[in-house]
């Protein structure tokens, strides 16, 4: 019988109790787990062991976790999930803008953490396809379909008539489905680095998009709001 290849997860957490808990929990889920207590060793392990996913605490004893995010993003797209006691919206937005893929606030639930890890790993596995989807692919979830080649959005087979800017927002979120995109990242991606960083334009567009796409705009099933941070598109259905 062929041996199953286990995903390698690096835990960067200076609290020994949380560090040990994460090792035990993730090992029980059949992950190959590495743990470190500080930033310097973390950077060495990332370079030498090439983990498939990184769980990162921001409050490390020798450096801020944001330094690790910036350093890692200089050479790899390995998914980074921040696990931090910092719960302010600006802390979350800053970490995501710097390149983190997700952000979980302490205390956290094991079920949620494992789900976020699975989503991050799936996103990595399909990254090459996602890079091409903007040209030729089709994104599908819960009856919603984005046909990138035809610039067409349908829900349960019915055409959704979006304005050009609304389509660009939906298409971008679909390409990064399952991942939080900050307001700043969306504005920069769609309107360029010199765009005015005013979230109001996004909120106006999103309200219109939801009226057109969602059965109940107040309880969306396609595009979710991360309050004060940005938006997340529902993760694409498995084939």
C-alpha cells in the first residue's frame, strides 16, 4: 500500500502550552508538525523544511510576527494563518495586507482552526489553476457560476446583470475564493496602487451585487463580510 504523504505544518507560538496543544491536536489529524518558540528559529525552519502551512502568533519574544510575514512573502506563497490575541480590526487588516492568508483570534475553536487549515491547503493545491482561471476557467459554488472567458455570472442558470465594476469585484473574489481580501487589496488590484483608499465605493458596489445575486442580501451565501477588514468569497465546490 502506498504511503500517504502528510502535509507539513509549522507552528510558531511562544506560549509552551498552546504550542504543545497545537502539536498534539494537529498530529492527531495526521499532519507532520514542527514547532518553534521564536521568530529567528522560525525563519530558519521555514527555509530548511519548506512547510505546507504556517500557523503564526504575532507576539513573539524576539520579533513581531509581521516581520515573518513580510520576509516569507519575499520568496514563497506558503499559506500563513495568523493565530493571535490581537483582535482589533486594524491588526487583522494589516496582517492580511502584508500577505497572511487568514486570521484567527485567540481563544479559538479546534473545529474552526482545522477547517481554516484545510481551506488554506486546498487553496495552495489549486493555485496554478486559480492563476489561469481569470482567462479561461469557471468558478462554481451553491448555484453561482462565474465564467471568466465569457465574463458571465449566473445563479441557478439565470444571468445576473452586473455593471463592469461589479463584475470585476465578483471575478476577483472568485479567483481568491476562501481567502479574505482586504478592502485595500481589492481597491489596489482593481483600480491601481494610486487609487483612493475609500471603502465606501466598495460598500456601495457590494450592496448592489448582493441585491442582484443573493436570495437574502442580509444573510449572504456567496460573499461574506469580514467586518472592518474586507470580503471573503465562499470556497469553490469540489468537482
